[in-house]
C-alpha cells in the first residue's frame, strides 16, 4: 500500500513536471515552421521548403506543418506527386481551414480527381459547408463525370453562397453545358461582389449563352477590354466558333437545295474576318492556339486543306498535341491532299477520345488505309465498324419508334463500296441491288448501285437506275455527279460538258467533279499513241521462215491525234511500218497518212487516207463501230490497201480487206466476240478468216485479277501458187491464262505486271495437228494521269507446214497527251 501510494505520487509529479518540456517542444516546432514560411515568403524558397520537409519527416502528423507546406507548394506551383504522401496524415477534425482548399487545388492540378473528391467529401462531413459540394461538382465535371456532378449541385441554396463560390458554381455549370444556370449563378455573384473574377465569369456565361452583344457592351462599359483583354479575345473566339458552325451548316443546306454556287459565302466571310483578326491576337500562347485551332477547323471545312496545314506551325505544337476536333480536321486535310500516311495516325488517335469516334472518323481512317493500299486492314476495320457503330436512334417521345442511326446508314453503303474497292464488283452490285430493292426510296443506295454499274461497264443501265429519281427534287449532288460521269462513259460529250460546267460552278471542290473537269479539258490537247514489236524467229526448215515473216521482223505504229473540235471530231496523222528479213533480203511496207475521226453517243467512225513511202499505193481505210447497248457492239471495216504478206507486196500485188466483228459482254468480267475478215489479194488468193473468243475472270482481289480466254480460229485460202504461207484450210484452238498483279499504286500512278500463258493446237490441210505454246510477260506503267508506258517480252512456238517455228519477241508502247 505504501509502495502503491508512492508510485502514484511519483507518476503524478513526473507528468506534471513534463508539461513545460512539451510546451517548449511545440513552441519550437511552430517557431521553425513559421521561420520556414517567412524564408519562403522573402524568396529563400529552396531553403524554406527543405526546412519544412525536415520538420515533416520528424513530425508527419503535425496538421499546421502539412497545411503550410501544401498551401505554399501550391502557391509556388511546385506541388508534385511526391508531395501527395504528406496528405495521408491529414486529420479533417484538426486540419486548419486555411489549408483545405489548397489540398483540393493541388490534387486537382495533378489530375488526381479521385483523391481530391475524397478529401472534399471528408471536409464536407466535418463542417457541412456547401462550398465542398461545389468543389465536388467542379471536380466531377472536370473529370467528365457530368451526371454525378449535376446531382451534387442539384440542391444548392445560391442565396447563402458567397461571391467566390457563386463564380465557381457558374464555372461548373459551364462545364456541364448548363448555360442558363451558369448565367444565373454569375449574376448572383456579380450582385454580391463585383470584382475581376465575378465579372469574368459573368462575361463567360454570356458567351456560352451566345449573347455576344451584351458581353461586348459589358466589356466596354467596365473597361475589361484593357484590364482583361483575354475576355475580348474570348468574345471574338466564341463569335468565330458560332459563325463557323453556322457557315458549315449553311453550306450543307445550300448543297441540298442546289445552291452550291453560293454555299460557302457565309464560311468565306468568317475566314476573311479571322484573317483580319490574326494580326491583333493576344501575346499569350494559349489564346493564339485557340485561334489557330478554330482557323484550322474552318479552313478544312472550306476545303482549303493546304492553308489549314500551314497553320500548324503557328500553334507551336505537333498535330497530335492538339484537341480532337483539330486533329480530325488535320486528318481530313491530309487525306484531301493525298497524304494518307499522315492522316492515318491522326485518325487513329481520335479513338482514344471518349465517345468521339463516329462514322466520319471511321470512314476517314478507312479511306486513309485504302489509299495506302492497306486493303487487309481496311477490311478488318469494316468488321470493327459493324460491331461498334450504333444501329438505331431512340426517341424519348411517347409512341415514337426507333429509327436507323445515320452512322449505320452511312456504314451500310460503305460496306458495299468496300467490295468494289477490292475488285469484287459482282458482290458489290448484288449487295446494292438487294439494298435498293429493300429501300427503293434511299437515294444513296441508288447512287451507289449506279456507280457500281458504271464501273462494271454498264453506263446505260446506270443511267436507267438514276432515272428512277427523275421525279425527285432537288436532285442530289451524288446523282448529278453520277449522271455527269455516265454522259462521259456514253460519249455524250455535249451533255457531259454542260453538266460539268454546272457542277464546277456549284460543287467545284468535289474530287469527282475535279477529275471530270480535267478529263474534259484533256480533249483540248493533242495526244500520241505508239506501239512497236520486235521479233526473232527460228525453225529447223528455213523455207518455213521464208514463207512467214522471215528470221527477224519489226512492226511499228504511231498515231498523233489533234485536239477534239466541235466536241465530236478530231484529225490524226498515222504512220505504220512493217519490216522483215528473209534469206533473199529485207522487205518492208511503210505508210503515212491523215485521217478524220468522229465519235458520239457510243458510235465511232474514222477515215484514214494513206500513201506508201515506196510507191504510189494510195489507200483508204474506213472503220465504224457502234454499241447497241451495254452488252452488244458491232464493228465494220474496209481497207483498200490491206496488210497483205510482204512477199506479195514485193511482187507488186495489192489487196482489199473487209471486216465485220460482233462483241458481247455481260460486264467487265465476262466477254465474248467473233469476227470475220475477207481479204481479196490480186495475186488470185481470196483469204477468209473467222475467229472467236470467250473470256472469263475467275479471281479478283485488291491487287490481283486472273482470267481465262478460249480462242478459236478457222482460215481458208484459195489454192494458188504464192510465195507466202497459204494453207487451203487451217484452224486453231487455244486457251490463255492471264494474271494481272497491281504491284504498286499511288492514285493515278501505278505499276502493273501482266502474265499470260497459252497452250493450244493448230492444224492445216495436209498436216496433222500440232501444239501451240506462248508465254508473255509485260510491265504496264501509268506514269501520270495522262501518260502511260508498256513493254514486254514473249516466246512462242507455232507449227507451219508441219514444222515448228520458235519466235522470241519484245513489245513496247506508250500513250499520252501533250
């Protein structure tokens, strides 16, 4: 008992005697803290923060230390993610009020919205102040959680809030796209305390409500154009933004109403104002960037793609650092300027933006892949679009049924075009035929069907498809472009020219219209065509070669065409040369001539008047061809100086030829034809030749097309003694497999490799049938839109009079416009 009493007294005395030491320790921490704060305030920033960090390491739970450190770090813009650890020791019940807002702001600047929201909720639970609800609303709005933000701000009593928090509330409402509520809160704030912040929020709220006139008057009346010049800039930017949107919508409406000639006038006015304003931009980079963002967006909408890209450097940023809508505009501009490799990554970046990617983004990415020949990725993207794009749009109105979403409608059309881009034209036509049958009133599907029909070499059927829209007004732009291109395919030049002139004046920026205009202008330019063949032949029996075309041969043909005049006529100069080497020497036939060609409405006629360079063999060559419809064509020809064998020409003989041909095609993949030629040679020989063919494509893909052709021939000659190969009867049957590999393509330019292999049989009277072989390999270069080049080599074996002749040959040709 004594022991216990003593021990109790000792403990009491010990505790009592320790109070001065504790008080001294606390006072010492406060003194060091206050000294650190003072150092920071006089500019000894590093020293002061180092001292505070040492104190926090020793006393991590000291609330004043945490509050001062956080407040000062935020005020000096040095609060970093490593400082967040200090906040874990905050006790809401004892944490100083002056440090609470700095905690929220510091975490907010670090984009750590979840932690900031947690502390705002804890502070609210501690003191029930509505300012923390406002902070939570701001944080939720800034982090994109708009529905939750609206709930937090739903039941606030605006009358009880101070001006600062009313201004903050106005800001939150602006983020939540609640312009009326934002303006209401801003007015309350302004009434309670007119200061720079409340005035700024009031002007910003007016701008969001598109009340530019009131905003302009308020800025001028209160001198804000000098004290707050950024507000004047924001006013201009909001005006520009609204006028840009109005200009874009006006252009769409104008095109729909066939007022394309004036469609861009509103947008052009905005762009002119922006160009004038550019010289008076504020000095700060943020304001400049916002201006150029809008400028780029507007220029792209105006199809001024080159100008849009020029503005990128002025922002001081790379394209990927810009907001989504600007990246989208730049991607579109790159695509229009045929730079798909730059457009693709920008389109790809838009998929990282929440709820941004719509059909236009997907379609832009799709075409950027197609134009880079990335057909596999493009096809995979079609599958992705089918899964990701919405199918229906729903209405909140009672009794209103769901309707197809515009994105889905656009995608359905693109899916069919994807078949065509992959050279699967049959699938594409069947696809759009089915769509047109299910939705006969859908103009877009009808236009796409007409497009595919023309690509399948059926322009008359394409016109018939478009004719179903004759009763509809206004006529859509797509329909007009289709008709224009059909007129071109049908050789209806006057109609093509007239509609092209109209389209250029109304939708001159459309790529199809531009291309058609170039091709129409090409008719005003002279052109040239050339083809040459060089061959070497070998046979075990030299007599065979002497009766054919010798051991070496050469054929050249060149034609220079004048520009078309009166739409349907052009003159041309023609040069042809045949040359062969025989044991007895060289023989040749060279002719030059002038001619006139007429072409209109799928009919063509020409007359060539030529003269031999080695004699007076004047001749006339007449040709006529006519497409009766999309499937049948016939041709007639007469030549008073036919290409008879050179051996006969050397003996001063001449010949006349008459030709008739009938051709049929189902479409571009299936064709057939037959021709008959009678050549009357004045050496007593009447040569008759009948030939036919059937060609069928059996494989199509983006870069490969394969086809098989069956050919038959029957020839008959009079039994006369002549120095050239002249069997009384002969026939042949052969099959050719062809493959075209589009190896490289860059818009109009491309490189194609052509392979052909032929096997068959040939027979003639008096000899048994023997096999025919031929292999051929060719390069086709489209050097530009107007110039192309081809060259190839081949080898073949053909029997004549029971002996095989092996022939190696090379071909070269070109065509272009001057």
